[in-house]
């Protein structure tokens, strides 16, 4: 059995580039950065960044090019593929490993996780310039629910 599956969540390092194949199929390419944080032997925080080349085809390519921009957060699910070609200027063989996306899912707007700090007691969030914004909250009933009251 073989498995070629890649799932990455990260931020775009540049704006997506949308092109068309001679057949008319749209192709979108972009680069994605993923961060890894760990503590070393001395308990010091270490961080490393990896960069991934991503290719998306068809309608999904058009959607990514339309809504994503540098810094946007995105989940990409697909397969790893390495292509090779001969460089026209130097004549040497070049290689490029990329993720060919089957599925993409946009992350929170702005790329990074929510930037506002939430006050749990008031249900408000500190927005831009310290302005408070009302958050949607769920109001739970005070009384207990009797399982016999459920109709199914």
C-alpha cells in the first residue's frame, strides 16, 4: 500500500499567481510558510519556518487567486509531486517539489489567529485601537433539561 498525502496550514508568503494552461484550465501557484516551535535542551524556545510550493487547478485556483493574498491563512490538502526540467540558460537539470492541492480551506481573515483579546466575563473583545466589540455568545438555560422531554 502507498500513500502520498500532505496537509499543511500556514500563511501565504506572496500573492497567488493565476495562469491558464493551453487547454484553458486555470492554475494558481503560491508559496506557504509553516512555523514549528519547540524547546531545546536548555529549555530555550526555538522556532523554524518551512516553505512549501503549492499548485491548485480549476475553479479552486480561481477562488484562491480571488480571495487570498500575502499573509492570508490557508489549509491545503493534497499530494506531493516533484517535477524536473532542463534549464534553458545553463543546461542543468532543475527540480521543484510542490503540493498539488486537492482541497483548500481559507483560514481566519487577516492570516493570523484572532488578534483581539477577549474578556471572558463581559463577552466583549478588544478590537482595533482599544474599541470594544460585542461578541456573539450562547445563552444557556438555567434549568436542567429532562431527557423525557426530548421528542426522539
